[in-house]
C-alpha cells in the first residue's frame, strides 16, 4: 500500500503542477508540496477531487470565496482557502 500511496501522491503533485495557467501552477504546487505528506488517505482523495475543478473555479474560490460547481467545504478546501504563499 505504501508504494501505491507514493505513486498517488506523485500523480496529485503532477496534476497540481501542470494546470494551464502559470498562477495556478504556482499556487497549487506550493499548496500540495506543503501539505501532501501531512494529509491522510481521505484528505488525499479530497485533494484529488479538488484538483479536478477548472483553474477559474479554484481561483474564484481562493480569492472571492465563491463556491461554484460543488466545491465541497471539507478539510482540504478549508486548508487551501487559508493557505498563503
């Protein structure tokens, strides 16, 4: 399971790093690098769902607290909202 978990973490980091906009690449990469090793399996799954949203939706959530397209209010989204580079 440990090897599978590490592969999953690498996939999440890759997904955060190559978004489409440079700003979101930077923001999400720094966020994921900071917290990925502290998240439990459930939080990693929450992160995976969170990273599926488009950049604009995540950007509006982060900057304007707009909940669009069912961004869940969960542990990961709350930590992200309070994250500062």
